[in-house]
């Protein structure tokens, strides 16, 4: 009868080289956490809210989606309901005064689209059956184009619109 061969007791000491890489990956992890925190609090990073679920086949039949467009909530705050479909955004133009805070609500009645508002941090997926929401402050007058940045078919490139931010005329 032969004794089973006993392996050497495994060592739990990390190789110095390995230890160096553990430190490097921890430093990277902390750097990424700091970056995300800065983006979140200093740069106004917002995660598109999964507000509500809707039925894409009937969503456009009742309010507020049967009348897409702007709602004035007062105090410079607006809600913008936008329907995305092949191949347009309804409405194609949204006009607000400078200094407005606009919350965009988007949904699609057919396929997946995108909604990127140039020169702002708004860039979201528009998925049938869901409402995507993001708020943006317009502190400067100008025209901000929105484009569909998710390929949605032959007319994808023609899917765009714009937010017109009107300068304060000194009225009111
Ligand atoms: Cu809609 Cu691309």
C-alpha cells in the first residue's frame, strides 16, 4: 500500500508583481468612482428615468400623447411630450423662452429610436412601450437640434427637429 503523494502546502502570499497589479486595479476603480461622482453631481449627469410603461399601439390615442408638444407648468418650467416614429419627431419644433427648464418625455409608437439634443447632455434611447424622461435648462438663446441617433430604417437620417430658445425680449 503506497501513501498518497502530498502536495506542498499552498502559499497564500501574493507575488510582488501580482500585488502591484492589485494596487493598480484598486487605484483605477477609485478613479472611476470619483469620475462618476463628479459627473453625477457637478456636471448634472442624469439617468433617463423609466417613468411609465405604455402600450405603443394605443399611446397616441389619449392624453397627453394625443396632443404632443409643450405644456407650460409656470415659473419657467415646461413639459415637452414628443412622439418618435418612422421617420419623424412630433412636434418637429419646440419654442421656449431663455431660462426655461424643460422636461422631455419621449416615447415611440413603432421601433426603437434615439433622441440626442445637440449641445446639451440629453441623449436617450426611445423605446416603444416606455417613456424616457430628462430635464434640461436652457440658459442661452439659440437653436438646439435634436436628432435620431439610433438607426431605425430607410428614413433615419431625416428624423430631426429643433428646440428654439428665444432671447428675453424684456417683456413681462
Ligand atoms: Cu428614428 Cu433613427
